[in-house]
């Protein structure tokens, strides 16, 4: 297992490295700004870390455009990496400066969007799923297919999130289509039309989902993997399922802005963010799934991110979201609003 923060590393790296202050652009409270993690990185390398935050991907892109040279590491969802690369906002990753990259799942390293422009422009960091969970009181054995949502016996105890893109992509999985290349939208509409009478209510927030599941109102409902891990840790009688049809995935990468003047320190920080020593401690605090297979293997056997998401076969079934053009989003929204109005 590779690591940069062992006692030996402290002795070897600190004297050799010229200390820099690097600026990281990320969502607030999302891993990179953990006090203990920054302290460990600074003690090992001498580099200090300052954070700035964004509240949307569009704000993140705007900050990169309008503040050249201001940032050294940026968190970018893979669906937005091609846009950042095409605009020249981020540069290619120097793999030689990220030793822990050798342990990152090859399927994630090969992600088409992180490799925008023909080179890796984002180091795979964390990922998660939109799939579904079941009430274990109703399912002593978890189902293996999304077809359970259309089971007449569950009418009135089914739920999906009130989100047009998510609903359409979920139905695409159910009809055997690629969520990023839906060729038969009529089939998706027909599948969702069949689903509508099954639905008790649409959920919109984790708290709503938990309350309905705890009360037995839901037998099966779409859900996010990270939320499912929290719900299970709180004692809710649920099991998270990654069905045979696959699941909707998201993937976050760490990139280096093209205008960064502190490339070595930036790459060192990214290496620490995918290091097993960092991740195992962060995972205990509720981290998403890691890209690093060595880190996943180092987790406790009963850990959600190892037991449920740690199997490479699971990753192979995931369809990671790609960029969605505005006109396509508008089409999906119109379809979803039509279906809800007719319910």
C-alpha cells in the first residue's frame, strides 16, 4: 500500500521540499478541508493549504475563468471536466507526481470525461451511485432487478425522487438503455407512465426518505449510496441494491488549473487525497466511495463502501453520468412535468 505520510516520509520529504501555499477550490466540507488531513499534509511536505468554495459547478467554472493563477487544485465532477478542459481551465495530470494513482481502479482512470482532450485531466477521487434501497421488513432477501418497482403487490409503497433527469435515467436503465445515449425516449415515457400508479409520494430530501422508510410507507425507493450508508448506520431497516441493470453513477475528480504556478505541491496534495491512510480515516467520518482499490481493501469488512461498493464487478455495472446538453435537460423536464400533471 502506497502512502506519503509515514514516519519515514516525514523525514525524507520535508527537508527536500520547498514549501508552497496552495489554494484548493471545492465544495465546503468535502474532504479536502478536513483539519486533520491538512495538518498531516503540511507536516509531511511543508506545504500549506487554503480553501475557497463554490456552491454550484457553474460558479466553479466562473471562478476558474475569472481568477487565473488563483487556484492550484479544483474538484470537478467528471460530467463537467470536458468543458473545463475545452476552455483551457485545467491541465493534464502528471501521473509521475501522483504515485497513489497506480492503485486507482483502472476503469475509473479510463473514464472518458476525465480523459477529455486525450489525456487525464482529473484524478478519480470519489464516486457514488443513484440506485435504490428496500425495506428489509418487506424483503428478507434483496431483489436483484429494478423490475421490483413495477410489482403490483407494492402499489402505493414505491417512491422515486422528484427529479426529471434522475427519473428519465432510471427508466432508461429499466428499459435496457444507456443513460447517456437514450435512443428510445418513447419507451422511457411508457415505462414511467406504468410506474406512476405505483408511487406513494415523490421524495426530495434524505430526511423525507428516512421518515417514510422508518414508518413503513416505502417498501422500495430510489436512493443515493452515501445516504443509504447513513440511513443504515442510524439503524433504519434498509438494504441498498445495485441491480443487474446497473445504476447511475457520479464521479468526482481532482484537477490542476492550467494557470497554477505550484504544480508539484498541487500534485502532492492530490496524491494525499487518494492515499489509503487519508481515506480510511475519512471513510469512518462518512466519506463517499474511494477510487483507490488499495484504500477500499483497507476498510473494515463490514464497511458500506467496502461491502456494497468495493467490488470491481459493481463498478463495472455503473453507468457514470456524462455531460447533459441544456436542450436535452429541457426535453426531460417537459416529459416529467407532463407525467406528474397526468397522475
